[in-house]
């Protein structure tokens, strides 16, 4: 079984011959053998195939220094029988979309400061997610559902999200959006990006006079948290007769830890430190296309 060293940067597209030669020399000095790279995307992503028993923590430390010095993501990708995964499970907030959806709803009603504080504490694992969700939703009580529609119009889909989902769909993979956010947005994104399945929490909404609808400030039904995300990973592995090695999962916060830990490739996308500690792969300078490059896709295979 061979591993791969992937270097990537899609923010500045700055990987040139200098960086490629530098990485190759680091690998050759560490493994005492000639090495060659493969271009996945010009100036954006390159990989080197490594024999698993011929590199050690010294090379990993060197590449960690390289990443800090040059702002280029460096990840060691451990491979199994097939690199291209059969199941993708993605978080929504700060992953598929740029925003934290509850923070954006709170901004519309002038409550952003108090809600974003709770969000940050929860995503860093400093407070319980369920309590954080209940407390933030309570702040929305009494507001018209118009704020939900406004949010849909103003969200920013992160670079690479559309290509990631479409490419994996076209290659026969199962694509799932699983969020601690809410169904009004995940279902919109499912339609927009063609996720095969989606799961999220439900906002309780009541009908008022004159056909107006209002948010009650409560969550309807059970709350989808990190344990539920792992349960959905297990569900789809069983449903499609897969193995954990066949999966890739991506998220950014504490609520994603359990599914990331159990995935074949667990990806922290601009993640919080608590998630970075357990993730296999970290992208801070690379768009969601990085998930495709980590599976060995080249640009001419991406839709």
C-alpha cells in the first residue's frame, strides 16, 4: 500500500517549479530515493507517491514547517484499495456555505453579537451543541419566516462545492449533506447542488393572522448533533454495503468530530483546533476541490 503527499493552494494558485523542486528534495533526502510528482491541477495541486515504509515523522515535520513558511497545504493521504470514495458526507455551515446560518439570521434581527458568541463556543467544543442550538433558536422567537427566505438569497456557496458534489455524483458516489443547521436551508442546497440526501434540524413555525408565519424559537423534534452525524455515516455505509474506507467526510467544528474520526478520509476545512486534532487532512489554503485532489482526481476529471 502506497501513501501520497498532496500539496495544494487554490487561493493564490502559486505552486511553481521552486516549490515542486523543494518538496521533491525533502522527500528524496528523507527516503533516499528518486521521486516524481504528478500534476493534479496546474499551480494548484500536486502529489508524490510514497512507499508507506520509506518515510517517517521527520518528513512529516519538515512538511509541516514547509506549510507554515509558504502557506501551501501539505497532507499525507493514506490510501486503501481504491482512492476514489463511494460516500461523501458534508457539513453545511462554514463548509459547503461560507456563513454560519444562525449567525446570519441573528444579524437580520440585530442579535448577531450574542448568537455568534454562542456559535463560536459550540464550534470550538467549549459548550454543549444541543444547549447552544436551543439558546440560539430561542433568540429568533417571534420573528417572521421572511428572514429565512432572505438568508437563502444571501448565502455564499464555498468555492469547489458545486464541482465536488457533481463530480462525486457523476462517479457513482453517494453525496449527503448533514447539518446541525436547519432543513429550510439544507433542502434548498440539496436542490441547488444535487446532494442525493440531506438531514438537518427543523425550526418550529406557526401560522399567524393574515397568512403570516412566525418562528416560535423552538426546535421541532430531536436535535441533530455530532452523534447523529456519526449515525448517518453508519446508516449509509450499511444501506449501500460499504466500508468506512470507502468514505470521505468534511466539516469545520466540534460537531463534526465523530464522523471525521470514523471516515476513510476525514477532512477539516478551515477547521477549529478541536477538529484539527482528529482530522486526517487539513485545508486552510485550498477550496473544497481539495477533497477531489485528495482522492487523486485531476482537473480533467472534475465536472
